[in-house]
């Protein structure tokens, strides 16, 4: 996490998530050629993508451990590093902030890279809110969830000893990224993916259930430094279930309360207006600096989560000793 928050993902590095995206494309094409129902095609795609993800990453790690032991640690670190998107999220949000005051058209294009809605007609405040929402939600599924599942994987591999805690940590994080990537590609509620994408969408909701709530809790703590913690907690408790997603409302409500702005509201997707309730109170109007504040909240809360997971892992190891 510290390396990720400092360096981000190097562009020259073949990114595993992009490879998972290729797996998704290939398995979708294959399963859609079969005489199955849309839901069955989607389920079969999920199985195919996850098995491929496990197989490829397992082979890489085990081969490295047999060839050259230090290489195993380097590759395992790099693979784990690629599952965490802290710095990339901060960079994208900061790019929106940098051009917001001078070039609204470019700001719309840049925020369109990190949100799924139509950004072509957004005004300055709507761009700010869209960016802040993305930072909040991506903290959960881009940082906390991979760390959470890596911790679960490491604990599961502890009994086997040797390299297995590391192998299982990386595999668990990669499987999570596989599920999250499938949801991003197949989880649309349109004619093409409504049935096909129902399995990955529900699976994504399941694996993000605890990380989203942990994210909200640590954002409330981070608001002691970069916002209003009491209002953040009150907003989470009141507004977390207003979001269409069972998970995204938790970190978004925490950030909305911490900053004292409203998030949510109507958005356009593929030419259709989606009516969404507001999260948070309209204490003040959103300003460009809220993007920077959201980044600080995200990084601080992510650091607290990392400490929490390390503490839990250490306590379990100590108890088992």
C-alpha cells in the first residue's frame, strides 16, 4: 500500500487486471456461443474467469519459487501491488482538480475516465461530486477489498506454512479483482447484460460486503483529521442504505458527511436518466478543494485499514503460536 500510494502502476508493466479483462472477453464470447440461458452463460463465464485467474497466478508463483526463491518474493510483491489502486485513483482525481477551474470540457473528459455516467453536460459542481463519489467508492473496491481478501487468504494459507500464506494472499486478492472486473464489464442493467451479468454482480456485492463497511468506519476515523467525524458517522448511519448498491452507499455517505456536501442525485447513463437519492446534508456547495480533501480522506483511511489488517494477522499468528 505505501508503494502503491507513492508510485502507482507503472505503464510499462503488463497489468494483471487488463489480462483478467481479456479473460472476461474471451469467456463471454465462448459462453454466448453455447445453447444456454443468459444466466447460465454468465455463471459459466464467472467460473471460467476465476479458474483461469487462479491457474495463471498459481503457475507463475509456484514456478518462480522453484526457479529462484528471491524471484518468488519479487513477483508476489508485484502481483499484490497491482491489485491496489490507491495512487492511480489519487492521480486521476487530481488531474480533474487541476483543469477544473480553467477547462471544463477537459475536466468532463477526465472525470469520465473514472465514472460510468455521461459526463458531457456536467457543470463544475456536478464534476466535483462525481469525482468525490468515485474516490469514495474506489477506496472500498480498489484498496480496502484487495487488502481484506489478501489478509483472509494469508490466514487461510497459514496452516500450510512455508510460502503458502503469501501464495494464498496473492491468489485471494487476484480472485477478488477477477470478480470486481467481471462486475465492471458485465454488471450493466441493460438488455445485453441484465441476465448475463446478474451472477458477477451479486458475487461482487457479496465480496464487497465487509470491505465497504470497514471502509466507512475508517473514513469516519480519518475525518478526525480531514473533515467532521461526528457528521460523517451520523451520515453513514442515516444514508448508507439510500444507494442502489448495498455497499457503495457506506463509503460515499462517510465522505459526504465528512466534507459536508451532498453526493448522489440524478445521473445519465447511456441516454437514460437514473434518479438517485442524495447522500449527506447540503451544509455547503461543493468546491474544487473537496476533491483534494476526498483524496486525503481516502489515503488516511486506507492507511488505518492496512494497520488494522496487519494487527489482526499478527494477533492470529500470536494466538496460534
